[in-house]
C-alpha cells in the first residue's frame, strides 16, 4: 500500500500486477462541503501496475455513469525510459470530479481503447513571453496571471525608453471568458489588454509591491524581497493541470543569502493556484517568510474601497472600484504564524527551513467574470479553499 499526500493521497491495493483491460479508481472525500472541479492526480505507475501496457493516447476515463471524462497525463517525475514501449515512462494521470455536498465517495474506470483519443479543450496554460520583456503568463478558465522576468528588470542602457521594473510581485489578469486568453492578449500588443474589449482586462496594480501572492523574508520589521525571476521550467501544460517553476537568484535578507524556487500548480475550474515555495539559505535554522497582497491594488485613476480580512491562516481583500467592478484576492497559508503589514503590503507570515517547501494558495476573482459576485461569496470561496487544504482526497487503484 502506497500513500501520496500531495495533491491528493493515492493508495494502491495490494497484489501483483495482472493483465487487465480496465482499472478501477475509488476516490474518498472526508469533507462535507461541495468540492467543485477537484483534480484527481494519480501516479501513472499505479495505472500501469493495474492496467499494464496502457498508453496515454488510447485510454478512456469514465465516471460511474459511464460518461467519458477529459483527462491528461503529465511528464512530472516520469520514468527515465520506456525501452519496451509498454507505457511506463509517464508521470501522473489527471482528471476532475465535482463532489456534491456530503458525497463521500466516487468511482471511475480507466479503460484501454482501440482508437486514438482526441485532444480535450485546454483549460489551463502557461508560457514564457520573450516578446514582452520576459514576462511569464499563466491562466485557467477563471482567471489569468503574469509575473516579470530579467529583461524587464534590466536598465534602459540605450536610453530608448525601455520599461524598467524590478519586482518579484505577481500580477492578475481578470478575464470574463472561459477560453485561454494569454496568447490572444499578448498578440494584441503591449497595453492593449489594459482595456476591456469583451474578454476582460489587466487592471491590477503591482509596482514595487508583492502584488497578489509574492513572497519575501520578514525579520519582524522589514520585508526583504528578491528580484524578477531568473529562469523558468514548464513541467505540465494542460488541458486540466499546468505546473511550472520559477527560479529566483539569491538576495540579501538582513545578512542571510536567500534564493527561492516557486512551483505553481494551476487547475481548471478553480479560483486558487497551489504554490510550493522552496527557500535555500545558510546560517539560521529558520527564517520567517511573508506572502503579500498589495494595499493599493486597483487600476490607475480608480477610486477604491478595500475590505481586508485577517483570519488566522487566510488573508483576504475585497476591492470595490469606481467603474471597473469589484474583485477579491486572497492568500491561504495553512502553516501561518501571524499576520502583519508593511508600507506596501498586507502580509501573512510562516516559518520556513532551508530546502523544505512552504505550501500556500493564491486566489483572485472578478465580479464581472460571474464566479463570485459579492464579498460574502468571496469569503465562502476562501473558507472552502482553507478546508480543501487540510482535507486531501484519497484514492485506491485496483485492476
């Protein structure tokens, strides 16, 4: 029996692998709340053990009613080689299920097919954007984001008016459609996406702040933040889940040299991204890391009213703008030790050890997108994310 804790727990029923044309997956849920669009992630090695020889382009994933579900197989942590061509060199199988309130168990099958499975609609996506000063953009069917790379941080040495911004803060692109827009907006040209032409807009302010979920080292009085990301790596890219990493070169944090690797996990149908930040440093046994929300997040020339929620492991904002609608932002940090602030940011703090990832969740929603309409609805979303973080799904895989 094997146990996998992140992002769900997966247990393989005992017994030697046997030839089979069908594998059964049973997923258990111990949360009473409804859980829409949960991604079920199972190591492909477990599927291969229960369904030897299954190939990613010739399977069907079905629910208990026989409905065919969209699925994805990633290259996250794959076998190095598959010399016999028997389907062992894949990473994880992803598919989704929406648990109704009180639904404690759901069953699925993975079946071999004779025909090739057609691609499914893309709901998550990420890419490096060299044409816009090394931006890195990502999205799901609810909301999009971007952050900033080394070209934007480089000085305008030629005196040609190149934009310069040094920040490791995270931006939000609010969308009102469920299809991918990152490529479309970048192809419109810089600044065009600051106007809502029916798909949404970039109206979030980052500047020198942490934006919506940037990090830094907190010494109790001052925040020490890194620069723009230095390098990137995409590990999985939709249609259901996208995973990528951004590496941040070391910076000085009150005498400690600190570097960071951020791993982003973006799932379809969610308002929150899962973040795993690993800080590397020497000297102190622990450091305190703060995750921040910009205190002045509204678009330029927008009067705003901001309600801030500071509730233990959750830090939230509900922002009402004069003419561009309302939006919510949030950070859920299960290991939080306190909530504080500096001149630019609301901050939620947790201790970290060198080389050990810190898990937290960053969320955003715009009322004009329709997924959240009020501050109360946003608080319910945050409460659900907080509950989901501490109640992982569990699954068994059997032939």
